[in-house]
C-alpha cells in the first residue's frame, strides 16, 4: 500500500507558478490569467492536503484522489519546464557556430519571446486543459469533507501507535545478543559516573532494541544492583506529565489519580528520593530537548548510579537524551537468525524437521537480513507449511512481507514519522536495486535535480540542505553507512521493501531477468538494470516510459561485460527521443564512445552523469541543455577537452572532471557559467586555467588536487570573491600563488601555498585568510625577510588542524657550489650563512595556533628548533621531522601529552634522542636514518615508573651508527608494544632482555651478531617473524625465533642509503658553518 505525498509537490509547484506569473512569461495576455487561476485552485487544494494525506490510510478513494492530483501537478510542472526550455533554446544561436555576433544575439533575443498570438493561444490552451482537470479534482474534495489546515494530532493516531511493550521476555527465544547485553550491563552497574546516566539503544525497526532492553532489565545482576526498576513504553507522545504518572503507577502498582504536575512531582520524590533506580523508556521518538530537560530534572532525585535506558530508532533522539555514546544495535548473523527461525518453524505440532527443509529454511533465513522480527515472522509462517513445495514457494517470493504480517507495519512507523520532504526522498531510494551502494553526493544531486530539495535561505547551498536530509535518514535508521566506502550509503533489504511499498507505481526498477520486467505508464523514476540477457523487448519496455523523470543505468554486476554496442546505442536513442521529460540521466560506465547529438532533446535535464565512460568528446549540442545543474564526467579517461558550447549551460552548478587523466584544457567560454559553484579538476593533466574563470564571482569550490602538470593559477584569482575552497594539494609543479589571493575573505581551504622568488605574493597574503583544515607552505627559502613570515599570523589561525612547512634544499646546494666555483668565495659563504640563519628566524615566527593537531617539517636548513615546538602545542597528535640535515639537538617534546604518532627521518646530525619514553599517549614511533645515534638508553626512556606506556609499534630503520639498546633497571617499558621492526642496523649488538607483548617482529638478518645475542624468552608472545636478507644455508635460524614460530624469508635485499650522494655532499659542506 503506497502512501501518496502530494503536499511537497504542490508547495514547490506553487512557488514556480508565482515566479512565472511575475516574469515576462506570465505577463502575456491569456497565459498570465490562466496561470493565476491555476495557482488559485492549487492554493485551495493545498489547504486540505494535510487532512487528505492523514486519512488516506483508511480511505482508499482518497488515496486515488491524491494520486490523480499528484499526476496533474507533475503535468503542470512539465508544461512550465517545457515552455521555459523552448524559450531558452530560441535564445541560443546554433552551438556549432561557436560565438555569435551582436546581430545574431539581438535576433535571438527577439525570437525568444512568444509574442505571436498563435503561440499565446497555444500555451494558454494547454494550461486551460490542465486547469480543467484540476478543477474537477477541486470539486471532488467536497465529497471527502476535507478540513483546511488540519493539525496532525489524529493523523498520528491513524498512523498506528505501536502496541504497548512490557518488561517481560522469554530469554530462551533470544539469540546472538550476549555481547550487547554484557556491554549495557557493564555501563549500568558502573557507579563512577556520578549524576543520572542515560544510554540509548539505537537501531532500525525490528532489530531487537526492546528485546535487548528486556534482557538487561530482567538480569539478576541488575535486579541486585538497583533498588527500583521501572519500565515505561513512551511511543509517539513524549508528554512529561503522562510519563511521570506512568512511573508512579509502575512503582506503586496502583492507578495515579493526581492531576497537577506539582503533586505528581512530590509523589515521585517520595518514591525515588535517594534510591538507586533503573528506568527504561522504550520506543522514544520525540526530539524535543525542552520536554526531555523538563522530564530529566524531575528524575535527578535518585541516588548516585541511577540510570536510564532509552530505545529509539533515531540517533537524533539519542544525541539529545544520552550522557554516553549510544549503543548501535546491529543485525544478527545468519546463524543466530536460523536459531530463532528454527525454534518457531519446528516446534511441537509443526512439520517434521527434515534435511531438505533445513536446507530450504537456511536459504529462507537469508531473506531476513539479520532482522530478528523477520526471522520470527518467517518461522511462524513456515510452522503451518508441511511440504517442500510450500517452503520453496516462500523461498522464491516475497509475499510473506505483506501488510498482514508484522514486518512492514513495524517499519512503516519510521516512515510515518518523516516530514513530507523526507518521505519523497526516502521513497525515491527504491529505484536502486537491493544491495546497491550509492554515493552521498550522487543521491543528493539526484534529489536536487528532481526538485525534492528546497531552501528558503539563498546563502545556503542546496547540496548542504541535501546532505542534511541524508543525515536525517541515517539518523532515523532508514539508511545506513556502507562498510566499504565512508561516503556511500546503502539500504537494508527490509527497509528497501518499505521504500518500494511507499513509492508504489511512482518508482520502479526495470530488471529484464528479475521480477520487474515492465514499467507502469505513470512511473516517474526508474533504474534500468542491464544484463547480458537483455533483448529487443527491452526497447519496447523503455518506449513506454514517456513520463520518466529519472533514468538510472546500472549493470547487473560490476564485472558484466557489455558487448552489444548496437543495442546500447538503440537504448540511448529511445532515451533521447521518448523520455523527453527526464530531469536526471545517470549513465555511469555506459558503453559509449560518442554521445549522440540528439541529447539536445532532453531540455528538462538537470542531472547528467557520464562518469567512467569512454567518451572522447562531447557534442556541441550539449549547449542546449540549459536547465542542467550537474554534469559529471569523472573518470572519462579519453576526454581531452570540452566543446565551446558548454558555456551556454547557464544553470550549471557543478562540473566534475576529476580523474579525466588526458584532460588538458578548459574552453574560455567557461567564464559564461555564471551559476557555477563547484569545479572539480582533480587529477587531470591541465597546465593552466583560463583567465575567464575569474569572471565567475559565484564559484565556491575549485578542486585541483593532484594536478601534477599545473604551473600557475589565474592572475585574477582574487576576483573569485565567493571562493571558499581552493584545493591545491599535490600540485607539485605549481610555481607560486597569484597576487591578491589574500583578499578572498571567504576562503577556508587552501592546502598548498607556494612561495615564488619572483612573485609579489608573499606570506603576508595569509594574514587575511581564515583558513581551516590543512595548510602546506612550500619553498620557504624564498622568504627574504623573516618579518614577512611573521605577517602570515599563523598563531591566530585557530581553524588550522594540519601544518606542513617545507624548504627546497636545492637553493642552498647551489649556493654552496657557488662558494667553490666563484672568485668571491668569502661573499658567497656569508650569503649562505645569512640564508641559513634566516631560515631559523622564519621557523621561529611561523608558530601555529595551539589547536594544531598535525605538524610536519621538511628540509629545514637550520640548526635549532624553536621553543614553541616544545611548549605551545598541547593538542598535537602527529609530528614529523624529516631531512633536517643540520639539526643536532631535537626538541624536548615530552610535554606533548597528546602526541600519538612521531616520525623522525633523515636527521644525520642528531646524536641523541630526547626522552620519548615519557610521551604518555605515543602509540607509533618511526625512526629512520639517524646515523649519528649510537645508543638508546636512559635518555631515550626518560625517568618515570613506566616508559612508552601506550606504544604499540616501533620501527628502527637504517640506523647505521646504533650499537646498543639498553634497558633501564627497575623501570617497566613497552607494556603494550605489539610490532617491532629492526631493519639495517648493522652495528646493533645489544637488545633489552624482554619484549613481553611483542607479537610481530621484523628483522634484517644482515647482523648475525644481533641475531645470536637475542636472549631466550625475549619474545614470549611472538606470533609472526619476518627475516630479510637471511640465508638459511649459511646459518640456522636462532632457536629463540624458530622454536615456536613461523617465519618468512626474503633473500638478497640490497639496502641503500636513503640519502643520495648530493645530500651527503651538502651535509659535509655545511658541517663547519656556524
């Protein structure tokens, strides 16, 4: 039974009508009058829609009326769109001709106005015909006695209140919840929390939230721990007064006849004051913080350790009510579902448990998707079926999910609580086949293309609103995160069934080999699942879909090879000729090399996804798609450029060319895309951006991540005043930044800032930018005066979380060579000394804000590190010091209490390590190529009862001078070390006597002395050993490693110095400099 949600459609349609009435289209003689009549009738109908939508559950005729009303609304929307598209098309010159002359533009402008009487009459007649259909519907509404501006109080009752729950549970019928129960109980009996603690059990309908709460509630440990236990079923109405009365009645066992909140509060205090209690609030829906706060305050009278359990389908509810992280309840395994099914299906009086029925039953259980309620329903259903044919019939169809069973009604409660705009978005998701993983951005763009997303605040992007919609569906357990891709969602099979049930004929999935081999004439949104078995009958099916608004192409399996190019071309031709009302066309991975010019027929199109196709170019006719909002060409590996006509896409919001690995240039007409907000050029071969791009004052985001051929940014980048994100990460050939970039006051993300020796753009440009996230400043050797670095004002940028500071040592290497090869060695030497001293001053004044989480310093040519690195970064988690060749003393960083990851690489002048063992949070330590370090001892461990208390992984590589690694007597060390790697430490001959927790050991076996000296029992818990450069024919594996463990060998590894000859020469040449 599909609910018809028409209110959201009518609301957006009325907004469009008002807009058309006020513009030149609505000023035409007959057209404007007809539009006003149409708007008036729609307004009258809209006033009774809330009542109609609430009553359609019981009144079938009313549901049919709503469906016809929605169809008329779609037709009106299509008509408005059609006329707008025709006018826009007339305003264009032939895209094949490139740019137009002034005369052509003037003529086109004149022709764009439907000024002839014939045109006016035609448009007015079409509107009149639709209005007459609407008038009939308006007259019919009186038959249903619909009320205006209905308040949805009774609607909520009609939606169905869930049957009231109790605390009773049969533990023998619960499977697979032992760990969940244990976790909840551990929290409940923990009295260290102090004030009233609240934990939520969150999950989709039917997953067993109430059952888990019942298990916990009836556990003997809980009964012994709490003086009072109360169970209240909340359901739809979170009324503090009603809940307090329910609590009193549960405690006393008598009806509560008190009427005032004051008297009930007094009675509650009498019953619970200074008593440790457990309260279960089952099935909570309300997200009202005010109501919750009022209710919670009344419960703060209990003793320390009192707790509340809340069960809810909404993580939004949990975030408001709880004091600790919610417990997200997952689905059961197939094995646990089988145990639940088995108990119901093969009980006393049921059919005999035969091997064949068990086999079929386990196949049936997979349909449950891990949902206990589904397993119970199926088990009970199969109990009365005694033959294999009956069991096979259930296995092979989904009739068991009907409204007569408990599954869909239980899930439907979640749908009923959705606002109307989310109902449309949720129902739309039924076009995706089960188990389909959909990118967040793709789904949001599809919703926008279909007009599902509206925003009253023009400063807020529709995409941001769409992502909020998606978060709400996730929070309400109506979708879930993919376990594979973080920015993708999927829908549980049973929730997908709910979406199909609510969408009815409006949404479809054409599957030639599956159950849905046809399409209803009124279907508006559909996916098309292509398989090798697709036949010419496919064309007949698609030819019926003339009212489609979404066509979403999918392969039945990612590995399906499509070889029938002629068939695929014919499908496209039908799409372009018959589906002229399409708003969204998704052809990702479609087998196509050339896009037919007839795509220009799709004048309504808002969304076009051609990603990962083999297109080499786009036709000039693409310019006729003037309603297009989203053009996705990601991963088109053969695409090199766009046609000039792309500049005619005046409504385009997003252009995605990411990973078009042969793409080299944008057309200058890109500057005509005045609506463009997002431009993604990541990982293309583009070398230069057209200067016309700077005309796009509304552009908010440009992604240039990984554009390794990009040499420069447009000179007038400063004119893109709306720019918030300029992703320049890994643009390794970028030579500098454009002058004036500091004027972009809205800019928040600028991952790479390159300093040029010649450019006027210096570090002072950063002063006015309120940057967030990541910032890498490279080529710091080009800072001529350290005062310029101070002007960057990094210390005030509290939004920066990651900072990388990098110098290019080639500049200093060239200067050192000049000292040898010129006649002015003294002057050149002083220039080098001055430049090196300048670097130290620059680093000193580039102190970041204390909020910084990650800091990396590369190729720093100074001798000392600034004090702020030791004392002023309390939140630092990740630190890397790499290729700082002149530094002899590392900063004393033991004050960095939150540091977890430390990389020390290629620091050849460092002779000793600071007290790294006293970093309380350090979990990963990587030390590579510190050739001057000879010993790891007391200085390394530091003074304290325990050294390296949290360290899990320690890697020492290419430590050519390291001779001994001593332990400190009387001090516990490495209690959590899991992974130890010692590679190419040829002089190391002494190790600590024991590594009790190490399970994985990597050793480079070129040091036989070290291998022979490992004491017995040094690694009592070792599980894996990896020996490199080990030849078993020359010497046996040491017994301490071989006696209980497996190992892998890798012969003949040639370890090379990580520093090349040029680096080594430079180190020697600067060694004597002050």
